[in-house]
C-alpha cells in the first residue's frame, strides 16, 4: 500500500521493439502514434537512429517496472526506410566477408559472428568470439580505411553467439535464447543439483557449451520443496527404525531411506522425522555462476 500522501504515478503506455530476429525486445514510448504488432518503426537508441519491428503493441506498465529510461518512437517507417534496411543488410554481408579476409591477413585468433550496419549508416559494429582478449587495433584501422566509416568491434560470449545462430535444444524445440529470452541470467551447478539431475556436462549443457538456461525455470520450486526435506546422507527416524537418506524426490515429496538392515524403503514426508540442524552441509562451492567471456570492445 502506498504511504499516505504519496503521489500516485500514472501507468505509462509502451511498445516493445526488436531490432534482430530472435533479439532482445526493448521498450519504447509510442507517444500519439498508432502502432501495432509487426509495424516497422524508427527509434532513437544509444547507438543512434535505428529501425525495428514492433514485437508487441501498446500496453500499460507501472513506472517502477521500467528499468531504464524509455525513448520515444520517432515515427513509423516508410517504404523508403524498408528499402534502406534491405540495402543495409546487403552491405552487412559485404562487410562480413571483408572482415573475415582482414582477420586472416592479420592472423588474429578470433571468430567473426555477425555485422551490424546502423540504419543511419553512421558506423559498422562487428561482433566476434575469442578464447582470450585480442589486440585488434590494426584490424579496426584497416576496416575503417576500406569502409570509410566508423568501425567498432565487440567481443561477445558463447551464449550470445548461439543466440545469433539459433538451433534446437535437447528437448527438440528451438533454443529459448532465440525465441523468448530477453536476457541471460546466471546459471549455477547448484540449480542442477537441487533438481537431482546427473551432473554430467553433456546432459546439462546447452548448444553454447554453457549450462542450460532452462535449469533456472523450476529451480525455485525445487529449492522450496527441498528446504522442507532432509538432505541425502543425513539420518532420519522412520516407522521401521533409523536410516540414512539415499534419495529425495522433491516433486513426490518422498524419501528413499536405507535402514540399518540395509533394506531400501521409500517413505512419504509425514512418516519421517529428523534433526534439521544435522543435515550434511555442502562442501563444494556450487553457487557460483559460470565464468562468461568478458566483453572486449574497440572502435576506430
């Protein structure tokens, strides 16, 4: 409840705009423009003037839900704007081939992922991956002299690269990062452990080679359920005597216990009791997110 006398802020009307297929959706203020899903619009971004496609039409949001300042949509795109966009896409292909040739000439240990030629044609942005930091200053100068424009190079991580190329996950569906994920959140080994998944890198890693993003989806549910249950390795009292917890099923809320006579019996939660303070503590640091490739940028 708002404090007495506090000023009530009016909801703000926004639209979502996407600049690349499968890319992140950004929020903009449509102003008085009538904008619908699928429309091409011209907007002002931190990079400059860009053209994008409306991912969702006008909707009202509370001011506190907006995590960053919202720029206005300048106008709806015209036929000439669409033609210019297509020309820019063709120019991106040419710039991509040129950059690959220059990378080989300079013998740089980097993998070019994509090229972005801004709508206002103010600069080229090249995205690449590399195992380590790369000194690409000479490459930037070379590209700028040939393209006769500003050039920026951005080093991105494995997840960003996979988001660009897309693919199918082990579930058989298109990758989450190319369909609906707006941004990447940290994923840890602990999330897989809480869900009793086999800690086999081949089974819990995605196409990008990192831990699967979907490990986060049900983590909180499992975490809450397991907080009410004994840990594997702890000792509990059962209707058939004292035993050691071998396996915990958080969804069924059942406990597989090895009794003192070495017989395995499954019990429901209500049938057992234990000292919650004596549960086995984790010795490994499982709560640290994977190290992601740091971003390295440069321009010329």
